[in-house]
C-alpha cells in the first residue's frame, strides 16, 4: 500500500507505518536533530561554568600584553603564541564540561529519559548533542578570537617611546568592559541571567567594534591594508607593469612617472596575504640588481610580519582541533564522568601534538605498530600553526581545507564510536 508516494507501508496488522528510508522519515529525523542541537546549544550557554570559562579567557587575553612584555626576544610573537594557546585551552575545558553536562549528567540523573523515551533514534540524539555543544564552543571561540585580534593589534609596548593604540582601548576594551555593568543592570531590572546576557552583549558589541577597528588604523584614519618599500630607482628591465603579475604594484613619485628608471615605492596589498617564496623568487629574478633583490626581500618580510591573515587561518585551524575534542569528549561522556572525560581529552591533545615528532619518525623507520598508531591517533599538530608562524611561513588555504576535511572525517568516526557506546548504554 502506498498512500502518499510510497511514504507509508501496510503492516500485517493492517496499520499504516512510515516506510523505511522514506523522505518523510528523513525530514522528521532532521527536525529532531535540529531540535536536540538547539536545546543542547542553549543548555550549554546557560551553564554557569560556561560563562565563567569565557570571562576568564577574555580577561586573560586582555592581560596578555602585560604578561608577555618581559621576554628577551620579540614580545609580540610571545603574545600571539599565548593567545592561540588560550583559545585551545578554553575549548578543551568547554568541550569537557559541556559534553559531561549535556550527556553524562543527564544519563546519571535519568533526565535523558524525557527525550530518549520518545520516538527518536539514539544516533540522532547524540548527533544533535554534538552539533549543539560544538556550536556553543564555536561561539566562545569566535568571541575570544575578536578579543585576540584587538590584543594583537594593540601589541606589546616594548619601548618607552611606543604609545598605546587608543582605537583599541576606546572602541574595543572599554565597550566590552561596560557590558559587564550593563549585564548587571539588566539582571537587576528584568531578572535576566547575568552570564548568558553578558556573553550575548559581548558578541554584539565585540562584532561591531571589530568591524570598526578593521576599517581604521591607530591614527583614526581609513586603514590602507598595504605595506610599501621605497625603490630608487625601478630597474630598467621592468618596463611594463604587467611584468609584476599583480604580486606587487609600483607607484612612482610625483614628477617621476615620465622618466626612465622611475623613483617610487612598490606596494603589496595585505588582503592578498604574505608574498610566497615562489612569487618572491619571480620578483627578484626580474632584475640582476642587488638593490632590487633586497627591496623585494624587505617588502616580503614586512608583509609577513603583519601576519594578520595567517593568524586568522591559525584560529580557524584551532577551531578544527576543538571539533575533534568535542567528538572525543562526547564519545567519552557516554560512559564516563567529568574527570575521566577531561583526562582523556587532555591525553588526546598531549599525544596528538607529539605524533609527528615522536611516533612518525619511528613509523618511517619501518615499525608496524608506529605506522598504525600514527594513522589512528588524532594528529593535533596538523591544527597547531605556532611553528609556521614563528618561521614567517605562508599557510595555504588549500592546507586549511585539507585539515578541516581531516577534522570532519575523524570527528565522524569518533561520533560513530560514541553512538555505538550509547546504543548499549542503560539509561533507565
């Protein structure tokens, strides 16, 4: 019997049941998945520990320029590394606490029965929990990323002649700090929950402040987003601007445009990212002049020192690592409590950061167990770009895409493991 385009089938008792694999069943499963994900997302945001971890993270990032101002090397590199580490640690704690709260605690308290007893597959239930928890972690990661941008833009005052970036202070830190007071006022007047309200205000204010800061420089002028290097003069071999291939552009000084061997500057737009080694070799090969080669090298170094786009890519990769941690924490929470889940996640990060340095060389020497371990263990080093940033390397977008693909596949495997563990878990 096929009353509605094959969506139902008749059972031996004469009743109509939804056919397996029907579009209606898939739609219902998707609605259930989104419902569980939304509920888990809001449940995580309302946890007091979530707000505390986020506020501590933001406070730590705001204090980072002071803490990192005592190194014997480049303080701003230390600031960058500390900021990315803070993002990872925040995600680690949130993944453990959130996964334990939305799953293990509900199982122990039998409150999961209110959902699991309904006609919803446990696989759909656990998948919804994953997306909800990861969404909450991504929200915290986004907010911390905004503050990290403000902090890195301000930088560390390494000398007495350096001045604070007033644009960051007046448009970033002060508005965010004022949201703490506004949250308390809203809590008093309307009985709104303080921590979720403050985080929501932070998201709105932080996003707007960041957009404004992206548009202006520290002198309150429109941001140019370019680096320049004086060229005196442009080598005669470069007679056509097309020879530069858009890697850089040449701007002659006033009154020099009509002369051979123009004086001016070569310009690199920062939105194009740092100059790659291949592009740099091409530019240097346009002329045999040592001065031209040095000018190209100086411009490439200036572009790489900015590292804005590379830090952005690094933060995206850290989010991929947090996706893996969420899947690990959720799979562990189907059977274990908070502390056990935390220790497993901590061990996974520790081992995952050493796979390429310890296990991979052993695997290359021919050890079978090392090859299996190197491929089976989560490789968190793939998402950790501190070494690449320290060497001023360019992180290709193709690499970011490959790493996020690895995150998706590995997280899917962990989620399937969690579903298998949850299917046999007694919840009654």
